């Protein structure tokens, strides 16, 4: 379980299926490539010539391109040259399909920046293997300096600002995964819960320290400033495909089933299920962790408080029962494992 939470590549698990662009002026060839690749779970688009394909590259930002060489309007070599000459698309893997003995086009393709070649007639298994290999390399390249990693760093920076929240993100990810597994969440949802445990309060980067760490009660206007962290966090996540399931967690983990939460006052089932999970484990961690204004309470007291909140219509009673059924020992073990693993990754 801890590997799912803390492996640095865990954000990539949330990515949508890789988007492939197939370009060939022969319909039969296009259809064959589309069938082979779609059967591997990829999202496949196609074009009949390089001119149309260039427009599609700009509009759809494919993760990999497969193109024939001989095509009308813009041929495969020129298409490749333009893709590789654009700073925004130069890292997109490009496979050229050429004749086995077509030495001239292969040399031209290398000079244009092609990443790989496939000979005609091509072998389906070889095609799939080459696509997998290039997509894996692209993923590694993306993760070296990805926006998702930057946002994760921001989230950990938020936690580091307050010594009383040390380990909070790790514990929430661990607790949320346990609850998610108990309720039968999909692998994609489990990954979202894990990432959501880290990113739920990332928007607090935009809350002034004077407000965030005020030792006494907040004034109404100060509370409004704190509440905006959910909206700030949502905006930080932006339109990243990798965070599509995480954004609702970031925005709605302070919503309450009776409509009294924020920022949107959602009610009942309108509150996303994954956000409800994070809300409950967040409350549990807050109660069982020491704060400047009070000492930590034991797990049984936390379960009692969560049950009261469920009865009053604030929290989902079924999810509260799932958390309580896990028991304090299981939760403590998961938290300890999570924090220990995080410590090894930080070395």
C-alpha cells in the first residue's frame, strides 16, 4: 500500500490513456493501425495527410505520432520536421513508417528528428512494443519537470510551514487508501485518494501566515480568507489531465452533506464521494493530532465525534463506519508505515 502512496511516479497513474495520432493516406492502413492500438487501450485519432495532422497536433497534443512517409500535401518527412521544430511538440515521440529498403527516407527521417522507424509490412507485436517503449520514455521525461510534481512540492511546502501538521499529508493518503479499498474504489480512484491526501490543502500556499497560524479565534473576514484555499487549490491544479479526479477533492473536501460547508455549499450526493472520504480522514487526523490550542485525543474519542457529526448530517455515516471498523491500530500502523516510507524517499 505504501508504495502506491509514496512512489514518486504515483501521479502518472492518474493520467488518461495515452493519445496517439496515426497519419496515413491509405484508409486500410489507417484502420489497421487504429484497431491494433485502440486494442491496447490507447486513445487513437487519425488523419489522411500531414497538413491535416499538423492541425490535429496543435489542437489535441498527442502523446505519440505514427506517420507514413509518402502522403499528399505535407509528406511524413516534412510533417516530422515541423513537429520536431516546434518547442511545444519537439518531445512528442515520432515513428515513421517506411519501406524496409528505403534508405534515403530513413536518413531523411533521422535528419528530421524521427525517434523510430517501422518497416513495411510491419509486425503488429513489434509496433506495440515500440509504442510502449517510446511512451514510457516520454512519461519519464515529462516527470522530470512536470507541473504535477511542482504542485506536489507546493503541497509539502504548505505542510512544512506548520510544525504541527508534520506528516499530515502522508497520514491522510494512508487513511484514505484504506477507506477506499474497503468501499471497493477503482485503481484510478485509489490513486486519486492518495494524491488528494497530499494536495487537499495546497491552496493554503495563498493564505497569509498571520491568518493561517493565528493562535486565537479568527475574525469573520479572516475565516473567509482561509476558506478561499479550496478555490486557490482548485485553480493550481488547473486543467492537468493527471489531476482530473483530484480537483474535486481539493475543491470540495470542506463541503458538508447538509450544505453548511464551503466553497459551494453542496448538499448530499452532490458532494463528490472521494472528497467525502478525504473530509472524514482529515477530521480524524485533526482530532488525533496535537494542536497549539489542545492536545491530541485518543482514537475512540475521534470515532465518537465523527459519529456525532454523521448523525447531525455533516458527514457520510457509511464512510464513518468504514473508518471506525478499520480500528485505531490498523490506522496507526498505516500512518507509521506511510511516514517511514516518506522519510526514506526524502533521503
